[in-house]
C-alpha cells in the first residue's frame, strides 16, 4: 500500500516579487558599475583625456626672440587653429574651452632669414579655474613652416593721380592734397627697395566746379611707375582722403591806384599805359567772382613821378588768387606829350584841423621850388596865388615849440594839375 504525504504546493508569490524582475537586475548592475567607475575615477585613477578643438595659434608669444635679430614673419601658413589634447584630472578638464589654452610656435631655432620649421606648443593659460597638473599637447599638425626676413620701415609721400578728373568750363584744378600726406611701409628690406612711390588715383565722372574731398585707394608703384604688388609689406593705411582744389578762371583788367595827389585831383586825366592790360587769374569762386579789376602797386605821384620815365610795378593779387600768366609785375608808362610843368614859390600856407588845445603860427613865409605838372595849357595859366600849401594837423604829431611840419600842395582851381616832391614849413606850436 502506497504511503501518502502532506506536501504543500509551491506558491506564485516568490516568483512574482520585483526583486526577481530582470529589469531590476539590469538597473542594479548598471548602478553598481557606475559606482565602481566613480570610485575608480575619483579615488583610484582620476586621470583622463579630452580634445579641445579650434585653438588659435598665437604668433606674438615670445616674438622678441626673432625681432631682436631684426627679423619678422613675412609668410606663415593659412592654418589659424589646431586641436589640442588635454590630459589631467577628468573631473577638472571637462570644462576647458579653447580660450583657456594658448598655442604658440617655438622660436628657439630661429637664427636668420629664411624658411624655418617651428614646433607648435600648447599650455593652459587659465590656471585659476583649472588648477593642478594639466598637460596640453598639439595634435595635428605638430609643426608649421614660417618664413623670416630682415624687416625695415620706409616712409613715402602720397602722390595724387588726378588725370581722370574733369572740370567744368571756366574752372581749373589748382592743386591736390592727400590726408595722410605720407605712408609708412614695413616689410622685408628687399621688397621695400622695389617700392618707389605711393599713388592715390582719383576718378570722377562728374565735371567739378568746386573744391571737393573724395576717398582714394593707395597703390604701390616701382621706379618705372608700374603697379607693384607686395607679398609681405604692410602699410599703416591703404586709403587716403584727397582734396581736389578747384578754382574759377577769369581774365581781369589791370588798373593803377594813384596816391599822393591833391584832394580834388582827377586821376582819369592821367594818360598812362601798362605793359599788360589784363591778367588771367584763378581762385575760389566766392572770391574771384566778386572782382571787377586787379590793382597794381600804389603809385605815389608826388614822390615818384618824373617826365620820360617808366616804372616797374608789382601786381597785387588778393589772398588766394593766383596768376595763370606767370606775370608778377608790369611796366607803367606815362604819355607826357601834352604835359607841361612849372616851378613856383607858394606863399599861401594854410593850417587845417588844428586841435582846440593848440595854436599854430607859421614861421615860414614861402614854400620854395614847388614843381607842378599837368596839361600844358593849364600849366601856362596857373599862378602861385592859385596854389595852397596845406598843413593837415590831423596827420601830424604836434609838440609845443618850434617844429618842421610837412605840407601837401593843393590846387583848388584845377583837377588835372598835381605837385611833385616833398615840402615842409617851420611852425611854432603853442598850447592854449
């Protein structure tokens, strides 16, 4: 007979527990792995490596190594950035940016002009945010080729080429000026020696009738005037502002301004001629458009006139006006064919404009040997009684006592007769 047992059937509660679920086991394994990695990274082996991309190459670092030899970089690769491998504590280096690193060539092997292969080095410059032992290594390329040459400076004036400029009728281009007026070039001596001039070329499709300022590009040229393209030379400016000074052109009559004449003298009665009647001049429109004539140097009839003599007179041009004929002086001639002269002793001496605090007593009885010129018919009829020796006290510095005072010769009865020479009379000045 078979023996019967009282076994309890297995339940499903243990099989359905979350602790036995496969997903839980996977998460638990991952958590344990992360904890293990953290422990190893932080406490056992914290070192790591990252790559920082696009770090700029700094060519100026330690540049005194070659500049002290009179050298400069005249050619370098187009490469501007490189990638850098950074090694160090992985909890620190993860936030390093390209601005925290400097890449620079080592100039230790530079000893003269020519092409040199330089090793690229890298170092951390932001040691405040990233302390500790952090190593930076340039990944690729590790070296670059750089060309050095002897460098000097050369300063040249800016020449303006305005051949492409046109001006309106009745105007002219007087001068051109550039700002800056000179340019300093810096580059290899061998290249600078080929540069002879710097030219600012100005073009305009409009006809100019007034002064204007325009920008212009600067061009290097060799000794033959041919455009020169510099490979390594630099300029402190590659443009200039060019001022085109435009003048109006006019032809104006020349006239003489006569001084030293009697008060009522008619200068139009003088028959004179100039070696040049007109003069071509140019100047700013606002100035030259207001002119009707040009005056030669003042002519003093009383002191300078002589029969049969010609006179050289300077042409006095207003400020800013230039002569286009190259004439600076003219010859003044008088037609004296119908002119006569006489010499008289004048007794009619008259003070005028006497100050109220003075009295003047004329001690001289005559002004002797006064020479008069004028039309022959008037000279024949003139007498000493019609001539006055006038003392103008307003133009004299009076002092108490006797003094010699100049007089001017006036001919009230004629507007065409004048006196030459200088004359004085003795007077007694008394204070009231």
